[in-house]
C-alpha cells in the first residue's frame, strides 16, 4: 500500500524498512483513508519516524498523570493551558508536539532556547502581526490537496503566502543560527501567490456558486456574460434598435 502510494521500489529511503510494526501502522492509516473515500492523498509525500534516542518517551498514563493536555478533574488547569500563548493553530499544534516529545540532546535544546532568548530582547509587534496573517496554513494546504478549498480560503491562502515574505526577511537578518536555518526552509510560493492575486477577487464569497469569484479581465466569455447579466436593459435596447 505504501510503496504503491509513494511510487517507490521499497521503503528503505524512509528509514522504516526494518520496522515492521511501523510499516503496518502507516499502511493501516493509508488503508483507512482509502476506505473512507479520501482519494486525493497527493499531499502525503513522506514518512517520518520519531527517533526514540532523540526524545523522552512518555506513555499515556504518564501524560495523563502529569496533566499536560487534559485532566480527569473538572475545571482543572493543564500545563498546556498555562504556557500556550501561540497565535496560530499551527503554533499550538507544534507546542503540543514539543510537550509530548521533549528533546534529549543538549545541543538541540540549546538551539531552541537560543531562538526563544533572541525574541525576549526585541520588539516582536510587527512579526506577530505577520504570523497572525498566516493563520492555519497547514489546514488550507490539506484542503487544496483534496480539492475541497472554497474561494474565501483561496484568498486566505494568498494572504498567508504574502505574510511569509517579511517573516523570511526578518529571520534572514537575525544574528541567530536557528532562525537563519528556519528562513532557508520558508517558501512564499510566488507563482501561486501572484496567480491568486491576478485571478481571484479579494472579496470572494464562501461558495463559488454565488459568483464574483474571478476578477474581470481573466476570461473574455465570463466578462461578456457578466455584462449581459448586469446591464441587460442596455443590451435589450441595443437589440431593439438593431432590429428596428
């Protein structure tokens, strides 16, 4: 199932060929998606293994007892409730992953803390504003891959891609190794961004059936039909004069 999906001869390149339980788990997940009629899975392009040597492994019992994410007591405050000041859903999910899989290697911990330390001493107002514009880009990309995105979300995607530009510039200009490495991974997808900007109305509705999604000048036939619908009296008058 996995080899067929990824179009490979084996799973060796993913580092899981010697982990039969992991292969079964990943294959079961793919099988479930196909059984529930999720046929557009092109956005799933990789398998990643979580290395036991790099993280502290906690079982469900430990996570529950530490009250990291939820508590058995009604109205209790969890650790996530206390420390989650993230401003996007993506940030919140990343923080949950970091909490669930704490790092073990001192070097990686120091790199992460150096980035945190850098932000403590600077004004982050403009950066926060740009990050808020990104919103939940992961969710939007998944909806694009499954052809379920609506016009308003396409506009949100454009705004997110625009916001990546200044964030990338900021990280590149920082004298911080972790942030400059992060900048090299950021791609504002200029071709996609410019095409949305040139073809989709900023005030696009939630559903395409309501119209006013495509900008004027993109399609001649569409412009003519819009003109007929908007100014039908004028066109009828022209027909009357011609026939007379």
